[in-house]
C-alpha cells in the first residue's frame, strides 16, 4: 500500500513487456500466476471466479490489469491463457529441502514458525477487530506442491485445446490468524508470544476460495486439504533449516573451511 509503483512496475510494465516478447517469439499459451487479491472485499462466503473483481490494494489491481490484458491479447492474436488465482500459498516440499525463506519475511506461517523456533521475540497480529469468528483475518491456505501440480494440469489443459480460463486455487476452508498460531504451537510444542496491532490498510476480513472450476476443468484437488498438513511440512523444513545452519558443514569427515 505504501509503495504502489513497485507493483505496477513489476506486475504491469514488466508483464506487458513479457507478453509482447511471447508473441514475438511465437509462444501462444500462458499460465499466469494471479491472486485472490483481485476480488477485494468478499460479498459471499466463498469466492468463485464470477465474483466481482474490486481490488483494495495495488497488488491485486496490478494482477487484474494483466488478466484483462491477456483477455484482449487473446481477442487480437492467436493466444490462449489460464489465469490461476492463488489464495494463500504456504507449506514446503515434502523432502524438507525446499521451503519458504524471504528477507524480510512478511508471511504469517513462516513468521509464526520462526517465533516458535526462537528466531523472533514475538509475532505481530495485525487486526483483532475483523468481523470474523475470532476477530482476526481469515484466509484460505493452499500448499505450494498443489499449486505446482495445478500449473502442470493447466498446461496440459491448454495443450489439449482448452479455452482460456480463470481458476481459483484454494482449499475452500478459511483459517484465522489465531488458528494458524494455535496450529503452529500444537505442531512445534512451543508457545508463541504475540503483540496485537492495528489492521493493515488493504487487508480484507476474509478470503476463502471456491475451486470447483479447477476441479471440473483440470481434475485438480488439494493433496494437502487442511492447515495442519500444510504447516507440518513448513515446520519440517524450517526446523531442519535451523539445524543445518547450526551444524558445521562436513565433507568426507573433514570440516569445510569458510572464508
């Protein structure tokens, strides 16, 4: 909200340049990473793809602009696309080798896990007066492996002659901030100290998906349908990552030298 130029530069200007490059190279199919932020404040309990799109932040607006650009490119060129509207991507690869690590970190689950691991003194909760069952924001979490699978299925759909579509990717289950924190505490066995803050601008109270279109057209269903299984994979990766960082690197029984 404080730096809209960043999102419009990357998600609009650069994406338009990318679309033009695709056409110049003869690429006529695209899987576009969109977002549930295109909907804005929900008018229904579960959001399907026909819900009005009225973004309340620059991120959602920038993504919606490119969805519309894809629509017009299709009308003017031999071009088809699937726009996948992610809800909250979360979790880690089952191998425990690939996981979520941003700098700075802004996502709730890795921040909660980091606090449980003692990496942060407390977890900030932004908004406790939302019109939800416990006053905190409600989101629909979808595992990154399920998102990856949807990309493959969407490409196969287009290769088989499928028409351009916009599809939600979510579990269909809303989870509040407090429920995420409680789940991390249960999985980690640690208590998470929190500090309540004011709501952040541009945060809708609740975003929950109806992913029936993806199920119908792609045969897609989440393999990780509940928050417990999603957070468990993130916890496995994060705790292993902390262990790796704390353990001296060894090779053939000898300690590696570092500059």
